[in-house]
C-alpha cells in the first residue's frame, strides 16, 4: 500500500456540467473538484 500522492492534480474536475432528462433539468451548472482519495456523492429528490 502506498501513501497519498504528492501530485496536486484532482481526480475529477467539472465546470458547468448540466444533465437533463427530457424537459427536466436534474443538474445545472455544476462546478466541482474532487481531490485524489476522496469520495463525493450528489443527493437529491428522486
């Protein structure tokens, strides 16, 4: 097992992400940076 990386490059970056299902906009304009070795989730009404 290795330690955390010294590289500061994020695992995931999104800027202005939008997701639509037909006429329903589920996510609009999402900006998010997820660091390495992190877990993120998006929760909302179904």
